[in-house]
């Protein structure tokens, strides 16, 4: 009984700390539109589509499931001398716990990338969309239904019997600096690519409550992010990709950092092995989880799988089990065959 009470308290406290926080993915570099709308069109290619799926806390309660789909593209690259446009769309659904608390968001973003020189550009973007939330009270148990010995469903709960779905408009903006070195220039350069950005989400602080009389608002979210790809030693096929992201939303904050090691497969004499790379990474979400990541790239596709090892106070209930996550990315044209240009591709 004491152990069950302790586990319940930990879960409740953990829930309070994360109250009104946005969704997140452990493979944050594979969910760019959650980081910064200025990342729309910021990649080596013309079109990009990404699918994300996360399943977590299965060892503690009913699993929390999050799925997302995004598409973005760089357009009008040949129409403007000073830069190009980026357009993108991002849709996600998050379903949590016994109450089936569901959040669905649809966002559209547009960015403009200004060339600073042959190897870098500066992007600014705006984002707008619509969100909807729903919840079921069918599986809820309230303290008023405790009869002194246990839960009694026949006792009145004293709470409203249903929760009305509601929707809200949502807006964000961001800026991003990009650096890209062509393959020809990389032989003499340590840094192959890099970016750093700052963004702000929920600028309008939309309503975020199922109760009509409650004036609770969704806190604005401030995001800092950065990454770089570094050449190591004399092996041009192996690179290190350190990256980080910091979120601040009301009283809550989150800091993720780590690195990937990427090895580009060398084509053999028969041409059987080409256009492929394998990456292994380890990341840490501060005071919450260690994250192991494996990613395989083949031609236009990249598939990633990661697992969270819970290190927070919730490990008492989770037994260090966090959740598994998958990502699938498609880029056109083939990013392994990018053209060398005097203008950066991203």
C-alpha cells in the first residue's frame, strides 16, 4: 500500500510539472516544425516529408501516443536573386491516459531565406494554425466516490459528467541562421553545416481549458535550437552531429542535447552499395531521460528509431522505461546527389 501511494504521488507531481506543455519528440531534429517555423525549407533538397510516432509510459499507465506528419519545400529558388521561399504544413495528434485526452493541431508556415553569402543564409518565418482538444470522463474516478473502504461508482462524483470539445487559433514565428559548405569546399573545412535559431509559439496565448468559466491560457513557448555537422580526422565519410534544443513554456522548461555519429557508406566497385549512411546517437533530456538513437539513410529515405530510458523521479513507477519512437523521412531529390552551387541549398 505504501509503495502504491508513493507511485501515485510521483505520477501526480510529474503531471503538475508538465501541465499545459506542448508535445515533444526525442528525435527533435526529425520534427523541425516543432522547433522553429523558419526551418521550413531549410534542408538539402526541394521537398521533404516526415512521419513521427511516439509511444510512452506504457509501463506506468495506458500509453501516451503521439503521431505527426509534416511536409515542407523550398520554392521559387530561381525567381529571387536575394533568396527563396519556404512553405510547410504540420499536423499532429496526441492521445493521453485513461481520459483519452486528445489534442490535434494543424499548422501552416511560410518562410523567406535571404542569402548572406555563398555559404549562409538568414531565414524568418510565421506560422498559423488551429487546434482542438477533447476528453472523456467515462473512466474518471473522483475522491467523492470513495466510500471509506474503496471506490464506489454508484456515489455521485460532484463533477461535471462530460467535457465539451473546444478549438483555438494558434500563431508562432521564428528566425534561423544557416551555414552550408559544398562537398568541394568541405575537404578544407571542419564544419560541413550548421544552424542556430530562436522561435516563439502560442504568441496569442489561446484559451486552454474545458471549463467555460475558466480563463486559463496556453503559455507562450520560447525555443532555442542549434546543430552542426563536423568532419573528424581525415575520414571525410564520418561526421559528428552535435545538436541541442531548449524549451521554456511558463514555469516548465526542457533541455535536450547530445550527438550523432554518421558514417556514409562508400560505394563498392560493383556499385551495389551506394547512397547510404548509418548514424548512432546518444542524447540526454535534462533530469528526465537518456535517449539512444539509430538512423539508417538509403537514397531519398531515412528511418530512425529511439528509446527513452527514464531517469526522473517517475522511474519509481516506470522502472526506467520511457518510450519508443519512430521517424520516417523522405527528401526529393536524392540528398546524396546534391548539386554543388554558388548559392547554398539551405
